């Protein structure tokens, strides 16, 4: 059931956390780039297409309103000066329009803050890609949408058929509701805090259930807190970052990940993490760095969005800490370590505790919430963010033009110079790498590591499967030979 996205909605604690974490060097926007074959749509037609779809995502016409004196969390309010052409931009790459030029443009766009006085999103139509292609770049603040709901929001612009439906003739002209005064914002914040405190016992009972679950949850809080406070070991990826970015893309097929999973067990996400460990190992060796004894960890966002909450905005997620065994030379052993760690982790005390802490933050005063959020992001509980987003396994279209490739992009925060975002779409898997401009000058080497690491796993899976087929045939041949004698 879709959320109303109403005028005057307060931000959740987690959504507000992404605002509090933002700094001149840490930009809390996410998004991605979709690549299309063929000529781009007419600019005026494209603008009208976006305009007619905005009723499906009211939050995209809303901005932040800050209560005075920090009395409460910000609220979403209609932007009376909303101007579509401020958010929807048009660029063309210089000839020959190769991927290097596209990546350079995207990196520059992602190095810039979103204006807090406006709705927190941008859409960029990019013409001039080589081979008669064009691209669409999205950029949305993490306080608006997490990766999973971000996939759902693409339904606002994209269709599952190449025939674009006609706009709803009953669609009304949007009219912004009046902005609240400072006094009204303060009063709403005070009333909301009192209501939350009064409902705390009921929410706690509903969330925790019986005494056994309460006991497990308390243990989980301790475990989750210790995980956050226990820093990951130092690594060459954990350095002070600046405001500028580099990006890189890696193309692969979903079937390759499934092939490795089917042979060695586990999940596709396990294979993604093992391939990431192999890529970082490749990158470190290319820099002449030793990997022996290097223990690295990944922060893995996990959606807690229920089946009846698909299409809602805002963040409904928790985060797990997974190993990245870059010190293990054997790829299969590397994968086994990841599998063992991830098995049942979503239902472990760590996951339960992390979710409980996130829920408890809903009752924290904004100033305390801001400080604990910065602590959570700045601590080195993990070395690199790795987020895997399941996308639609069917073609999507924009005004009759089919998307060929999608590459998601995450964010950098804390002393982390790289983040990995992965998305499956229509049988393909796109890796979007984002890195600090100065610390990751060799981001292309890291991208090559993903390609070679996955190829290594596929080769091993094919070899293992071939041996399995051979071993199953041998007894039959031997039996026939014996019968012939």
C-alpha cells in the first residue's frame, strides 16, 4: 500500500539521519544512470512526460521545513515555487561521446550538493553518446528514498511497454498548499514528540512481542552496538575524502552469478560480496600492496520493507557487517567465508539489534539524533559500502525507448574512499563504482578487478560442473565395460 507522502509529514529518524550526516565532503544523494539505444526524445516532449508523471511521486514537489530552535525533525512541505526545469536538466557530451566523457560528466554532477531550499532531486537527460545512444541520470537525496524504493519510483517515468500510455485526462493541476509558519512548525513538533512518547510502551510491546523476543532483542542491541563501536582494520580505502568524485561501471550477466551460486551454494548476494573481495584484492596487488593478514568488512544495507510497503518513499532498512576476505587467495575459500558469515545473518541478534536501535531513534531529540548519526557514519565499523539492489527482470521503456543498461550509484561517507552499488535488470547486472577523486585515481583498475574476479568464479564453476558430469558418467561406463567382458 503506497504511502500518502503528505504535506507536513515529518522525516523519520533514519531519513533525518542522512541529512544530519551530510557535510561538504560527504554528499548523501544516490541514484544511477540508464543507457538507451537510439535518438533521445524531444526535449519539450520529455519535460511534459516528466510533468505528467509527478502526481505519482508527490514528494518530488516537496522541500524541507526546519522547525525553529531545533525543536523537532524537519518536515516535508509543498514547494510553492516549484519549477520543473530547475530539476530536469539537459546536457550533451562532446564528440565522440565515449564512456570516459559520460563518466566524467556524472562524476562532476555527483560532486555537487543538492540545494536544501528545493525538492531534493535532479534528472539529467544526456545526449551525444557514441553508437547513437543517450542516457538518463537520476540523483535523489537519501533522505527521500532508499535503494529498494528507488527502484519502485522508476515506475513514475518508465513503462513496461514501448507504447507510452496517454496521460490521465482527470489529472488535476497541482497547487501547493500554504507553507507553515515557524510557530506552527514548533507546535507540531512539540505535539508530535509528546504523542510519540505516550505511544512508546504500545510500540515496544507490538515490536518485541513475548519475553523471549525481548531478551534476544536486548542481546542484539549489545551485539549491534559492539559491532558499530568496534572499528574495522585500517585499509588503503579508508582515508580522508574530499568533495570530488570519480565513477566507473562494470557490465555482467545475472546468469553468471546464478551459475556460481548453483555450483557452490549460497545466494547471489554472497557471490557479489565474494567478487567484491576479489576485486579489491586485485586492486591492492596492482598498487603493490600486500593482502596477507588484511581483514576488511563490508557494510551491507538490508531492506526491511514489507511486501505491502512497495512503492513507499523514505528509508526502511538496516545494515549488516559482512566479511571481505581479501587476504584469501583461493576464490572458493573466499566465497565459503562469506557464505558462513551471511547464513542466517538477517535473522541474527545483530540484525534484530540494529533494527531495534533504529526504531528507538524515532524518540530521540533531534540534537542527540544528529550526534549519534554522525557517530554511526563516521565510525569505521566497515571499510566499504556494498549495496545490492534487485531490479526488474523485464525490459523498461522511456517514451517508447528501451533501457539497455542500468548502473546504480551510492554515496561516500566517513573515511571511506569507495562505495559499490549493484543492480540487476532484465538479465544483466550493473556495478556502479563511486570513489574519492584524489584517493581513487585508479578506479578503472578496481573496475577491472570486478570483471576478472567474476570471470574466475565462472571458470571455476564450469570446471566443477564439468567434473560433476564426468564423475556421474564414469560409473555407468565402467558397468558397461564389465558387462561386455
